[in-house]
C-alpha cells in the first residue's frame, strides 16, 4: 500500500517495464514513492505496484510537464525506450525517435518544471567492438547499431544539458540484464521477447521448439557471443545508489554495471539446462548485424564511487531466479493482478 503524503517521489519513465518495475520496488524499499510514467506499449499495468501509474508517451512534452508539476519529484529515473539492438538496424527511425527525441522531450519538460536530476538507463552498446576487456568507462564510443548510437547521443544530451543548464545526471551503462525478483513477485515479461534467457527458458518449458543461436563462428572459445550478465535486482539497487550520488555531484557522470565476467550463448544454454533439468534444443543461424563478439564490464568504478555491491553474481543464481519467475508467469495469469493502492 502506498501513501501519497509527503513521500519522496521519483518519476520512473518506463516504470511498468522489466527493469522499471524492479527499480520501483527498490525505490519503495528505500523509502521513496516511485511514480511510473509509461505508455504501456511494452510495459504492464500489473507490474506497477509501489506507486501511482501515469499513462503517457515520452514524446508528449506537455503531458510530461503535467505529471511533473502534479507529483513534484525529487529526480527522474529515465528507463523508457526501445531496447532491441538487432531490431534497431532495420528500423533506425523508430529507435532514434523513441530513444533520442523522447529523451530530449523529457529533459525539456524537466527544465520547465525545475527538476534538475536524472538517472539515465544507458547501455554497453555505446562502446561497440571493444579494444580490450574488461571495458572501462573511458573506452571510446563506437556503437555498431542505432540502438547503441542512440544511447550515446542521449549521453551527449545529458552532458550538454549539464554544462548549459546545470542539470545533474548519471548514466548507468548496463550490460545484459537478467533474472527476476528473488521472491518471484515480478520478472521479465516482454510482449515480444528478444532476450536470450527468457527465450531459452521458453524452450525448457516446452512453449518454444528450440533456441536460435545467431552465429557460431565468432572469435570466442565456443564460437558464440560472450556477454556480461547482471541481475536485474542488482541493477535496481544501483539506481537508488545513483540518486544519492546525484545529491553531491555536479554535471554528468557514467558508470558501467556488469558482473565483470562473461558467458557465451552456449554457456547460458548449458546452465539453463542444468537449472531447469530440461533438454534445450538449439538451431544455429547466421549472425545478426551489429553483434560484437565479446562485451565484459569493468564495474569497479560503480563499486568504488556508488558503493554498489551486487548480490547475484553467478550465472546459476541469475538463471535460477529467472526460472522461478518464468514458471510462475507461465502458470498464473499475472496480467490479472490488480495493483494495490
């Protein structure tokens, strides 16, 4: 049950989505009132359980101003946007409009309403093919797809707004979000799933015939892409810590969020088979455009300056929580869950 009162409010764009709902849960646990702002294109109203839901589009600056003036948040956590890197290659217009133009709309609404702090959901996609591993925040930005390019553009917007208007901002560069709340209260449920772990778990559950592996000829030990998987609850905690960091920061800053070790696609599939004790069929397909071979984070800066301490660092832990949620979501129609007020 949430109370309006004088609670410390934080506007969470994309608050009805996968990461947004976990961030809202972490905010509530830390004494904040998360106000979800979402157009429900990809999010779910049932996932908004810790504060009010305001329905609106990120590009609707006037609607954003109404919501900001009504709730008077201390800051904004900006998670809304399109997220499929492969899809962005074939549809860059939609990605730049939703992610870049939408962010510009939000920043202008914040300026108009005198909201001066924002935590931004960025991505390891800003780096492109890395020169060395692990990847530090100082690595050059060379994105290989419109999704990553859009995130890099948004970071530049934040930096410029900090210089020109005094807006304080933190960009959190996620590597691959995975898992679900340990008690299976919320988890990953995209209307059109593109993420590896839930797709693999669909195969384990028998609702998908096989998992597609896009390329087995990368320069990696088993030929499949290596990614750094970070638990969604750990990501959520980092957003709360970033809010505290904003209190004593000036300008723009960025932090990597990852487990600091990589797992290949085949390793993820093998671990999912172990966790679920189910066979998982595979089908190898051609590489997707814009897929780097390896992405592994150096997250030491977030640990040192934010005080971030991830609690779900192993792939087995991450997949186990995802499987627990996946089984619940498959067996129970959570879309009928009514938000508590």
